[in-house]
C-alpha cells in the first residue's frame, strides 16, 4: 500500500493538473449559451455552439446537429419586417421547402427580452407558430438574449446558415430588398435559399455576408 | 322604375361626401399625417426651366423620442425610400443627407434623426420639357422607431410650372445648413489589432480648432466596417487627427475606399458633421491575427530548442525542484561501480518520467489551445484549485523529508532498489514528480521557448517541450551515465539524514509561497482554510504510521484519520472552488497604473514613454525582478525624470486582454517587459517597442529607458 502511495499520488496530481484547467474553461452551468465576449461569429469559421429548449420542451444543441445544414432565423412576430415575410407567407414557404429535406434543420429564435416587443411564452409562441403556419424544426425562446448575444444577432429577421461541418456559411439579411413594404418580397433574391443550394451542391456560397435588415432585436435595455 | 326613397339617401350624403373628400385628399395635399412621422415634400421653387436641377426638400417632423434612419442605418432599421413617378426624362439623384446622430438602443446602435429633419433630393429636368404644369408623384416610406418600429407610407404630389411661382429657397437653405461639410481633409485608413484606424492630416493648422474631441463620433457610410456600439478613441497631435474604433464583421477588403462622416459638438455647442473619404494607408495593413506569428521576435526552431534545454537545466535550481534532484543525486553516491548498468537504467527511467510528463502537459495545452482557450505557460496557476493542490503536494513531500512519515520506493532508497523492477518504476515516477513540482516555477529562457512552442505546429511545439524535459532530466542523467561525475558527489554518511531533513524546508517555502498566491486569488479566508487543510493532512499522515495494532482500536483510528483528512481537504479545496473575483490588482501603487488595453492605447496616443510590466503572483522571476530592478528608488527616479508612464498587468487570474498582449509579442507566459520610447518630435513617430529580457537588473532597465 505504502509502496504504491507515492506513484499513485503523483499520477493523481498530474491528472488533477488538467481537470481544473478544463473546469476553468467550462465553468458555466446548464445555461443556454456561454455569454462570452463581443466578437461576432465569423463566416468561414466554426459556428458557436449553444444549447436550448424549444417551446415543446425538447432540448436542442447545435453541436448535435453536425452533419445537417442548420438555419438560424431571428424572429419577432410584431416587427414589421418579420410581418412582411410572414403575411406574404414568404418565410413559411422557405421553411417548408427546406425542412422537407432530411438534411436541413430550421431553428427560429426569439430573443425579445421580458417586457419588450415580441416577447413570448411557450404557449403564446405555439399559438403564433400554429396561426402563422410556420414550419421551423424548432422554435426557441431566448428572452435573456444569450444566443442572440452569442451570434451578435442585430435585426429581426437576421439569418445564419451553418454547413454540415458546423462552419458558418452565411450571415446577414434574408434577401436583397430591405424594404418593410410587403411588395418587396417579390423578385427579391433570397440569400438563405441560395446559400443552402450552394452548400448542397458543394459549391462556394456566392454571397456569404450581407447587411442584415429589420427591426433591432429587442434585448433588455437594462 | 320605383322612386328611390330620398330620406335614407340624405342620411347617406354627408358620410359619402366625407369619404369622397378624404379619399381625394392625397391628390391635392402635399402633407400626409402619420401617427409618428409627418412628411412634407417641398420643391425649391415651382417655376422651372428645361435642363435645370432643383432640390426637393423631404421634411420629416417626428413625435418626441421617435427616430428615422440615415443612409447607413447602423445595427438595424432602414433608410427612407422614395418611389417617384416622374414625367418623361426627369431624373432624381441620390438623396443628400444632413448629419445623423448616433442613437443607441440597448446593446445596439443606429444612425438617424429625431425631431425635425430635411433630406434633399436633387431633381434634374431634361433638355426639353412640355408646356404647362408638370406633375410629380412620390410614395414615401419611412421606418419610424422608438423602441418598436412602424413603417409609414405617404403619397405626395408636387406640381411645377403651374403658375403659382412659389419660392421655397429658405427651406432649402435651412436644410443645407445641416449638411455635413466636405472639408477635403486627406484621409488614410488601416486595420490594426482589431481596430479600424483613420488618420486625417489637413494642411490647414486651424482645421481642428473648434472640435471638442470628447464628443467625436465616427459614422461610416458602409455597413460592417466598425462595431457601431464600440467607443471611439480620438486624439489630435501635431494637427493630425487619429481615430480608432473596434472593427465590425465585414472584411475591409470589400471596400476600395472609405467614405465616412465624423460628427462632433463644436466649441460653440453646435452639432457638426464632416464628410470624408480616403484610401488605405501606404503602410502594410496589419491583419489582426491571434497567435500573431508575424510580430513574434525571430525565434527560430533551433533557438527555441536551445532555450528550452537551458531552461530545463536551470529549473533544477528552483526551490521546488532542487530537493528532488539532490536526493536523487545523493542516492547515486551509494552505488558501487558494479551497478553501472542499473545506474544507466535508472537515469533513463527518470528521464523517461520527466519527458513523458512534459509531453502530456504539452498535449493538454495544445488540445486546450485548439479548443480555443486562451492559454499560456503558467495558466494552470490561474486556477486556485490547482494552486492549492500543488501547495499540498509540496507540503506533503516536505513532511516526508522531515520524517513525519516515510514513503517507500524510488525517492531516497534508489541505491538499494536499483536492481528491482519496482525501483525503476519508482524512479520513473520520481521523474513525473519532478516535472509536477517544476510547473509552478518559470525559469529564465523558458519564456521565449514556451511562446514559440505554443504558437507553432504540434510537432514543433512537442519538440520544444521534450527539449525542456530533457534539460530538466539532464543533470541526473549525466550523473548516472558518467561514473567519474559521481566521484564528485560527497560520500554517504550520517549527514545524509540531516541533509534530507534540511531539504524539507525549500519544500515548505514553496508551499508557503503558493498559499500566498492563493491569497491573492481568493482572499484571506482561503488562507485559513488552506492552512487548516495542511494541519489536517499533516496529522493524517503522521497518525497513519502510528496506529496501534489492536484490531478494533486500529479500525477506529483509521476511520478517525480518514474523517479528519476528508474534512481538511474539503475545507481547503472548498474555498478554492468559490468563484471569487477577489484578487489584488496592483492598484496605482506608487508609479504603477493598472494595465488595460484601452489605457495603453490612450497613453500611446500621447508623446511620453510607456513601460509595461506583465506579472503574476505565482511568477517568482517576476517578483524577483520587481524587487531587484523595478521597485527600487533609483528606477523610480528615472521613471519620474523621463515622465515614463508605468502600467502593470496582473495575470494571476485569467485576463484575456493581458493574454492577447502577451501573444502579440510572441509570448505565452509572464514576465514580459515592454518599453515604448517617446515620440520623436521630428518624425512624429514612436520608435518600435523594445522587449526587455526576462531577468532584469537595474542596469538593464536604466539602459532600456534611455
């Protein structure tokens, strides 16, 4: 017993060296996302991971979706720009088209803080999804703005497309016509559809970034 | 045909009339009433001739606290849109915008207008125009926001040449007064350290005379070039205005020239804007790269290997490592000539233990680095739990040396055990132990070597770590391989026992130092807990070997020991897990100011020299340097005389700003001393920053700052 004590101690100590080091890096709890510094995710680099629960209570973790194309859509049901895409059924059509494919996952994220415009509960969000006939794979409430801050989401809508390898392939506006007018949907070039098409064909995404347009995400103003 | 009943019709007449009037109103009126924005289109004049250009004022009157947007709306929102229906050949040019304001909302920032604003739309008539009145129609959509946004559309009609001969020049002139001025100041821009840096160098020495620099804002025309919410650092020096702001998400290469506004409040209290454009600066645009390989001092692979070897050698002299080495060395002196083969085996076993441990550490560091962690050598000591663990380890080894309890295997009995397998295993683990106790100590030479190792490829990095391990193991290895060296060792005798007990004290000293480091990191409460933990552990180890033989009492005592040990460890480690923000930042003690990147940038904008000291509580070399060379009256006098601003960065706990600074100089650990010379009045530039050696003497410091 004594003979083994010192070697055992030293091995344990060396192991102990590494564990706290990992602990220091991942010392947040089961919260939605490590609300880290202000650097936005960069197209061409790994999209930041996050965990969340959708309005049906199902857990969603970005890292688990590797191997699929993931679309992130920032949503605020009352923002006129979101209303433009939803009243014209433009968003639902795109959601439906894409989620019909086995390899695309669509996450709609609502980062409106409590007391701000567009803030929803699980119940009211479900009503919204049903009423608008929206077709996301998951609708996620992010009232603390953790995922929004992680992605530096600025507008509703603000779109991100993540490739099957987990690399961010597109970040920016949904299309090239930033008007709030409903007629702007027609004839507009949809960057999200184009990005997904390019990813599936193994081609380069032509427009990888664009200026996002919409209302500001209603983060807490505290 | 039946007669229509008249009475119901009469009742309908007024409402019908009302509806007709309201429905027809847009055709006549040029004003449209919206809930929050009133838009009015006012032509410069209504009498126009062919080929002329007139301006049409787009007047916005907004409810209080509501705003509309500029050409670049900022983080969100859209600029107003005007859809014109014009007679043949008429053309509109781009809107001319008055100076916008920065409008923050939570973490976002927009550029736009509140209250009352006039945009100007130029309209050019063709070479031939028909006789008679000309009708222009406009559909204006503005997004007007407070905390929520509402798009408001209004229809407008303007009639020109209708004989009314209205002159609205005063409206246009008022609008022109709010436009930013195109001063033509020469502008160059570049990117450095994650900032967009703009330099304006006009010939006119009075150009900046009315600027209140603290109110200056940078408002670019293009999106994504700067972080709209970041603060701007602006300074005027020798009639050159330098502006810096954190970069945005968009690659700077996407624009060929920069078109931007700067706005400020002038010395009269008026809000002003200046429109500027310029090209990238002639100097190479530094692309900010994290592990900036291009700004690393030229540490070649060979140099790094040599430095690592030397560093490892010197590590043997550190109080943490010295006892381990000396005891190992002493045990060799007990060996006879016959056991040379076994001696060699022992040497290799020890070296293997050391080198493998270093490889393991290197592997962990590289895995962490590729996972994106901001690590440097010594980072493990930024974690209080690790610090306490190491302190306990050193304390326990000290106890063993003092004879409180005895540890078998490898440590002191190498001479007897060399022949047996367990002896070699023990020696191997002694090597592991030596590495472990070496980690808190940073030897000179190691800084540059570690910096190189952690920024290069896995192979190169591993090689440097192996060299470091080899350096650490080298003295013992040489002793085992070169018998004549052993003759230099003192002959065995009673003194060995006393020497062994003596070596406990460097161990205790190292443990005490680590407890002090712990105090810096988590506060004085943890010191009490740590020391009580020590007492519990000491008791446990002492009592273990002295338990009575009698079965039941032995069992009871064993239980008691385990409980006390458990309590002690829980108490000691418990305090370290408390995520405490308490750490003694070296607050302006004497000449030292606390380091932040913002403060350094600010100081570097000025002319005076700046000295940066990156240190940590657990860095012995740092503390020695400060004692010997930096915190001396002579050095203080030199600093005062030369007006050197002194910044001290405390890396005792994680600090990403300091890590970035270290990396930008090719370093991954502390200490780091950087001196920025004063600005040369002739050229207007500072000399390149000078990095001082890791071991300082007062002379080195004095020479560097001359």
